[in-house]
C-alpha cells in the first residue's frame, strides 16, 4: 500500500503545483504583456477536479474529514459498532456511485473523442480521477472502518487519543536525525 499512498500524495501535490504555476504565469503574462494564456483556465479547472477528488481520498486515509466522533465514542460498544458499520456502508455506497458513474462518463468522453478546447488534451484523462477516487476511497473507507472497529473505547484511551490529536504531529522524516541528537523520542513529539 506504500506505492498507493505515494501515488495519492503525489497526484495531489503535482496537481496543486501545476495549478499554482499556470495561474502565476497567467497573472504575470496578463500584467506584463496584457495578454492572458488561453489554456490556463481549462488546465486549472480540470486539475482542480483532480485535486479535489484525490484530496478527498487522502483525507479519508488521514481521518481528516469531519465526523460525529463525540456520538460514536460515547455510546455503548454495540451501538458504536452499528454506527461505524452504518457510516461505512453509506460512504461505500456514495463512493461506488462515483466509481460507476465516473467510469461511465470517462468512457463516453473517450468514445466521443472529447478534448480540452485550447490544448486538445483528451478530457477522459482528467475525468479518470473521479472513478479512481471512488475506488481508492472505498479501499481507504474500509481500512478506516476496520481500525475504528478494533479501537479501544475506554475513557482513558479516548482521553489519550484526544490529547494526542491536540499535540503537533511530528514525523520521523521531518526530524531527519534531529531527535537522536537531542535525545527526544517519538512519544514526546506527538502522535504518528
């Protein structure tokens, strides 16, 4: 799954970088040469769709989407399990609709030969992000549900998780050897 994580992250990063670069060049061109780039709008809008869809998948993976955690964490174990299963089922249904209808839309665009107006890039290349996000979102939702179903729900464990969520998140790669030179450990820097 590391390669899938890498793919998700880099699609988001690359989309954002291209949007920023094209928009910046377009603004400079508009003010310097009084001429706008014809392709800038189509690239930024299409990449914004890609960024949104894949960003949603990354959000599912990181547990960054809003949820009713207070309700889920403060009910009895059987009700908690039922709420997690119901929530997961609804998410999977929604993502399956994205997968099915996104695939249908992408195939129709490929068959009809739709392309972007200025650059002539096949439109299905951008639309591919919709069914791909649906598929990866289903996988990430099921992974998150599995973790949630096996979480410790005691008051102490919930209090500890809440305290860790309030602490800054520091990854080993961000420290790059700094923790070893200062003598700190991962537990002191925040959660993983």
